[in-house]
């Protein structure tokens, strides 16, 4: 996870954080983004519908349009990095709290002279919570990226079809646009597949969490019984139930 968070903790990520957390910088960035986006759309539509000569359209597409299109894409990239950085920071904070709890449980186990089964169960529960949190974060990220890639791919394919029916651009541009959209759709499908697998792991770890919590509750309730005979009977039932559950899972 440290390598993953290092991707977002980069100079671009720091720049995005400054632009969108500082009020004045955020207003300037959003205003500049809207102006550049509207200018890009207006220039593209003007070149496509009103210019008849191919040389003029090529000049607009190659020399004028990038002046507004590049800043638009750059600001959008910074915003995505900013959102990703905030998500990763929250995710790392959750994992840090879980690891602190594990250190505390380990310290209790080292200080206790007698082995307490509850501490062992708490340690296992803490590890399960960590795995559950990691897989839940991966599932959310996969779902978000899959939606983003699919929507972007659909828009790219739509633009390619629009270029084809417009008939004022060369066939190579239409072909490249369509292939790019199909690749984005494939990437979105791959992320959806990753989301499905991560969701299966989340459900698996959630089931293990429930079982571990039930075990801890049963042991605590058995400890509170004052009658030694009933206490031994309940302990035997708990052991029998755990053994039966493990045998069922192994089959």
C-alpha cells in the first residue's frame, strides 16, 4: 500500500492539493478550466461546421485548439489526482488506526503471564479487519475507475462516429478515435472484473469477521457464568460448535 500511495504523493498531487484546497486558487482554477473548456468546444465546432477549407481546419486543430485543450486536460488531471489523494489519505488513516490497535493487542499478549484466548481472537479479528478494509478500498477504486473508463470510452466512440458522419476529417482520425474508445471500454470492463473479484473477497472477509465476533461473544458470555458446572457445559458446547464449523468449512 505504501507504493500505491506514493503514486499520488507526487509534485502533481501536491499541486492539485494546493489548487483545490486554497479558496482563491480553487476559484481561479475552476474559472480558467471553464473558460478553456468552453473555448475548446467553441473552436472545435467552429472549425467543423463553418470552415470549408481543409488547410484552415488543420491549422485550427493543430495550432489553435491545443492552446485551450491542453490546460483543460491538465486541470482535469490535477483534480483527479487531488480526489485520489484525499481518498488514499482517508484509507491510510483507517489502516493506521487498525495497526495501532494491533500493536496494543500484541503488547497486552506480551505483558500477560497467562495466555488469554481472547487476545488471540482479537489479534485475528484485527487482521481480518485490515484485510477487509484493504479489499473494500480496492473494490471502490475499481468501481470508480471502471465507470470513468466506460463513460470516457463511450464519449470517444461517439466523437469518432460524429467525425465519420461529418465527413470533414480524414478517415485516419475517425479510425484512431474509434479504436481509442474501444480500448477504453476494454479497460473499463477489466476494472469491472477486478471490482467483482474484490467484492467477492470483501464478502468473504465480512463473513469471517461475523464468525470471529460471534466466537468472542460466546467466550465472554461463558466466562460470566458463575456456576462452574454450567460454565463447563457451555465451554464444551462452544468447542464442539467451533470444531463442527471448521470441519464444515474444510469439506
